[in-house]
C-alpha cells in the first residue's frame, strides 16, 4: 500500500469506532471538527451540521457524507468492527459504513495545502444535509467521493421520493377471544436468509424483498395477524421481518421462498402480552404486499431507469404504515411511478391512503466530455489499466442538490460536479464489503488528481 492509502485505511478504522447512524451523528461531527482543526483547516458549519474545511487557495472541493446506514449491530449505536478477509474489508454482524466512511477517511488523510473539504450530514436519511446546505464554496469543481465502482466516473444519478402509505385497520380488527376458537394455532414468524442491499444500485439483482415475500407466504394460508413489523431503512432492500399470527391449521416449521430465503415458523402456546387483544385478517395487507411490484420498472442498455422498493412496514395500534422509495433518472418516470401507485392502491386496499415526501430531482449530466477534470481522470485511470465508464447511476447521490445549493450560496459562476469512488459491494447491508485492491487504486487516483488538477 502507498503511504496515502495506509493513512486512509488507518483513519477508516478510527471512524469505525465512532457510532454515526443517520440522525445520530453528533459524535462523528465532534471528531471531524476536532481532527480538521488539528490539521490546520479553517472551519465553517451551518444549521444542518454540514462542515466546511479550507486550506490555502482551493482549486478543488472534495465532498462526502458522514452518516451511514446502520444495519445489524451498528444499529445499536456501538460502532463497527472491521474484518479483513480474502482481499475485502467486512464488518462483524453489521453494515460496514464504507458508504461513505471511505470518503471521510481519504479526505482526512490528504496532505494538501490548497483544498477545501465538505462533509455533509444525514445524507442517507433523505439528503437532509445537502438540501439545507448554506456554506460557500470557492472552487469551480466539486469531486464527490460517494460512488461505489472503481470502473465508473459518475456524471448523473436518479432522483427519488419517499411514498408513505397508511392502512386504517379499524374496520378489520376483531377481538382475539372471538377468533381463537376457529384459529387456535399461534405462531411467531421470523425472516431468515434475505440478503438485503442498496435499493438503487442493487435493485436489478433480483434480491428477494422480505416484505413482498411475506405477502406471498400469507397467500398460502388462512390467518389473522396480531403484530407485523419489517424492514430496516427507507433506502435498503428489507431483510428482517417479525410477525405473530393465528391460523386455523397447523403450519410447517419453515416456509422457503423461491430464491432460498425463508420464514421460520415457531409455535407459541399462548400470547405473552396482555396488549394483544385484536387481530386483522391477512387480506388487509397480503394483496398489497403481493400486488406492489418491488423492483425495476424501466431500463435501457445502460441500466435501470426507474424502480420502486417496498422498504418498511410498521404496525401502530389500529393502523399499518408502509414506506416505499421510488427512484428514476428522469422526472417523468418518477412521476409515473407515483401515479401508478395512486391508481392501484385503492384496488389493493380501499382503506389505504398515500402521501409523498422527501422528493429530490434527478442529477442530470451537464459536464462537457472535454472538461479538464474528465481528461485528467481518464489519464489517471488509464495508468491503472482502467477505461472508466462515464455513466449516470440509479442511486441517489447528493450531487444535484449540492449543485443547486452551492450555486445559490456561493459566488462561483461556473460549477461542475463529478463522482468517483472505490468498489463497495452490497452497501446498506450486513454483507457490505470494500474491495481493498480497488481501494488502493482509488487512493492513488485521488491523490494524483488533487495534486495535478489545475483550473
């Protein structure tokens, strides 16, 4: 490893010790501010706790976000334990946080005197930091370090919107006492073996969705549901699901999905909590879970253009709440997905309401192919025998929002953004892993680019 990549990896290990789930980034914020001050940067922060750091007369701005999607043990706010194995860096029973901790580590490991750094907050929770950015940038070029394939230079990305559905259960609830004589078998259902992953860049990989598959499981039985909760984050393919149901017949101990995941079915002799007084028929939710297609909606030869992910389901007393995330690389396709749901939902459940929030527009390509930054990056990639794919990805990078906010608050007249990164597999899941060989290449390219780039 080079000195720079060694420093960056050591810094990443330090960052792993600091819990920094979205909405819980205060310890990381304090660490970043303290470290940057000790390195001689001049700092500025805004109301969203975005951090701006400057040295000398900047020629370029590097940017990354300092929150992570916490899945597994990291969701307990205890940090991450990295493990090296077979050329990859994993985390023990957790998402790794290489998205976007590797960007932070590289930015902190640089020894450059004329640069500015931008650390944005709560990006994974709806681009909160980017949407509320009010800091001034001096450079005419921002290099985002949030991409996840060493073979790509990203010039555009999908926009997205959160779709919140609520099902009123009042008309479906029945007292348990009246149901148990005809449905005497009580079961706890737990999902097992679902792979999860990023709901944008991995939506085309046919990874099973625990919520959708639970709907197909319900379609095979006669049951009433007492409790139901599933999913982890709005922008990840759901892995976990737990439910308590009552049935009219005995069930097998396991139900397998087509791709090999499963639902463990554990019989319960009784209901432990006095809170369990009502249940609702499976038809209140099964048609919706089966009927909503969670996956790719449109694409072309370059990849996915439109998708929908059924992300979360939460039961709250007399209602069920569902969160879906739609993504599209054009505004028209994003609008079409929302319209499709509005038309379809009343047929799947007439008591289901829908609203949208957290909309962000697609980042559409604007940089010229002859731009100095692209020319230099192509040369640096070629030094490592890589011909990068100049692409627009189906994921929600913060770049388009950043460009809008920077142009609104800064004095720059011309401003462009590019995005690069090392190879990170299965982000937003416990299978997340960083390719260490590609990480070394990325560090070399980044250091050379920062050193050689001139306006």
